[in-house]
C-alpha cells in the first residue's frame, strides 16, 4: 500500500463518525517513510484510539512523560504510532529540553503531579561532555564527566524513588565528530574508553535503582543505516537525534512498554516451507529441502536457532502449515539437519485448512489471547489473510533473502520481557504437560473423575528473593485472572513482602503430570478485624481446576484464626478480567457499595463457617502468616 494512502486513512479517522481502521497503526509502524509516520502521528493525536484497535480490544491508557536533554518535540509523533500499534493509548507530557535535571530532581513540580506510568529520558552527549571543553585535556574531560554523572545519577534515582512508574534511560552514543576533535589516536582511545565507562554506569543504574531500566541505544545504532544526528536540525533547533534515530527509539520504547506492562507476545507461530527450511516439503521430498551448513540452508538453520533461543526463554512455538501432517511429523522426527524437533512445539497445525483458523485453534488450545501471538510466513497471501481476518495477531512477512529472516523475527522486540524466570524456561514442558492432561481428561467418564484423578496439590508460601521476580512478572502479565487489572510496582511488591501488616504470597500447583511451578500470587493487607485482598492473580494455565477456591479457603481459615471477621477484595473491571469477576461471585463476595466504573470493594463474611474449596485438591501452607495445612472441600 502506498504511504500516501496511509495518510489518507489517518485523515479519514479524524472526520466525524469515522469508521474504525484497526490495521492502520500496524502499517504505519512498519513504514520506512518517516515523514509519513510523523504526519500520521500528529493527525492521530486527535483521533479516538479505540478506532485504531481490533473489536473487543480497547487500547490501554498510558501516561508518558518525555523528559529529554535536547529538543524532542517531534518525537511524540513516532512514539504515538509505535505505542498505538502495541495496544496503548498514550497521553504525553513533554518537558522543555533545558529542564531535564530540574524536573527529575523535583524542582519543577508538574512532572510529579502528572504521575507518569512511563518516564522517558533521552540523553545526548552534552549532558556529560561540555561543548567548550578542551577535548585534548583528558584529565579535564574525565573530571567533567564524573561531576556531571553524579548530578545526573542523583536526579534519576531521586525521581525513581518518588514515582510509582517505570523510568527508561538510554546509553549515550558519542558522535563521531566529538571523537575526531581529538587528533591523537591514543587520546581518542582514552575518550572512547571513558565514554564506555560512562555507558556502563548508566547500564548499572538498572541494577541499583527500582523501576529504572536502560535501553542500550549505543549498541542498537551500530547497525542503524542513517546518521545519529542531522547537523542542520541540530544547529537550527538543537535536535540531537536524526529523525531515523527517533523512529528507531520509538519502536524500542514500544517493545519495552509491552515488557513492563506484561503484554509481551507469548507464542510464535511458524510456517514450514520456505520459512523453517527452503523448498516445499510435499513437492521436493524430505531429503531435498534446504537446511544445513551451506547457503541458503544455513539461513533457514539460523531461523530455527533463533526460534529455539526464544523457546528456551519461555516463548511458545507452534506450527501453522499447509502440509501433509504425517510427512511433517516424519521430517521433524528424522531429518538430521533440523535444529527444531517436534518436542520444541506446543502445537502443530499441519493440514490444508486456512491458516487464520489454524491460529485460532492454537490460541484456544493454549488458552492465550490472539494478541499474544506472532505469525511468521514467507507467503504474502497468508500474511494478508491473517492481518485482515485476525488483526490482533502480529504478522511478520519473511520476504526476500532468507539470510535476513532470523533478524526479522526479533526486529520488533515483541517477545521482550523485563526478566526471565525458571518458570519461563520450562514453559514449553508445562504446556506439553497440559496436552497430556487434556488427553487424560478425554478418557474420564466425568469432569469430577478427571479432577480427582489429577491428584492436584497446591502449596502457598511467603514471597522470598527467589520467588519475587516471578510474582512481579505474574502481576504484569496476567490479564484474565487479575482482580484489579494491573500490576503492583516492583518496589511496592518488595515493600509488602517485608511488611508485618501485609502478606505477599505465591502459590504453586502440581499434579500427576508434573509441577506447574508458581502460577499465582496474592497481595494481602492484614487488619485486626478484616483482611483485604489488594490483588490476586493466577495464570490461565490452571483455570477450571478449583485452584483459586483452594487458595481462598486457606486464606480465609488463616484470617479467621487471626481474629478477622471478613475478607475484603479490591476489584476493578477490565475488558479481560471476567474470570476474576466470576471467581468473586462464586466465592460469595458481595459489593460493599454501588460500584463506579466497575471498581470497588467486595466483602465476604467469615462468621458463617469455612469457605468452601475443592475436595480434589490438597492444600499445603508454608507461609508464616497462613500456618495450617488442609484438605480441600467440595465446591457446592
């Protein structure tokens, strides 16, 4: 599609009674025509973001503070496009370029009042390297960098301590012109070494300050085709980054935003022919497909190694291929050059049906949303079919030279996460065990026989340093069973873990088919006469087994033993947390007062006896705040 058509579509959305166009922002995010993206970003600032989202997927509001060290007014437009394409509806506050340290330091109050969920701090080299400094005086340069670093680090860490949102810094690329001002080769090497030390300090801030993360822009720009800076724009308007760099930065911010809000993609669905290997399996035969040490086979092997690396870090792999299923099974089992095997996939849809339907079946089988799926295929027809039929799915068209395909799988950062836990690394095994449970259930005469036959065991434990990362991750990633529809910030979660007035709990599930690991968490405030579930989250992997009722029963018993007369639960309705609402209703929680906008407090009296749980579950409690061990009771 021509880029001027994209602008026409954007302008049409600004008209009264405009029809939704959910595919537009994805097209804009993929466009290399930066002026078109910038103009579209300005137009869409006045458009209802719901017109840009697939039906039933309202974009998530996001307050974004842009606090740059240079003129970055034009950055809002590509940021808006990238964030809209990632499912967010951004509201921006943009600071003047000469106020970065003042605002981060708290001297200008409106930044704190804005209460940003995400604060972006683009930085250029003059923050640390004064332009009038003698570049050949190595000692003076180091002293200036050290002194300015201390001021910058103090402002950032102070702001991070005050805000509940995420703070994203960048490493600072050093322009070649700044390096060449030093005429001696050894002097240049010394300046380059000093600059790398500075960027290491910036990277280290992510380890030492809560809610601070760093985007390594210096490394990302190593393969960027354009210049760091447009000299004319820098001289005219103090714009430190060229438009192409701003465009790249916006895409990386969107990937980070998905990560810190728990909206990273969960499953990569791959085609086979001319995607995981060269050639067509049915026509060429297993022995003639291109895969191996020579080009182009080595390019397809690189795609497989990239997919395997994702699988080892928790991304689920699946297949959607128009192929003979028996032949596919044979190749995945026998071909000596394949990197991926059948055991690396959680679902294999091989047949002659439409691929959009295959993707829908995969999502249903895995119990994940379609917006958690990335689909990669070499066929333009199949890619367009999925884009139009399932607009929630992110589509990667692997066109052109197969040597570029491995990088294309990673280019958008859709699978980014803040941390990788042991549970992530075992996720493929967990989902394959789920398939075994489905097969076992199909053999049972009734749902009760199935549940009793599983031998379910639930263990509740207090959070510790080992389980905190998983708890934080669950709070960010879990959308369906999440009482309040959002996550507690990591710093607040850590504080609650050490607070005597709170209980921060994780719960694990195991059965005859294996250990599911930590699948849920509870944030509990303990008062003398009542306990409050400030949030409860649970992975969709263990839905429909009564786990949430077993956990609630243990909490209710502990609260009653501590003298509490009721449990209260905070609840905020979202488009996706219907399972959490149903749980509260089934457990007997009633609204404490009329709810506004689907949000409010719900109450469960404890004076009427034990809270019913599930007879097929054995619950063990190891948390000091919840001290008894109990057998479950049947849910009426």
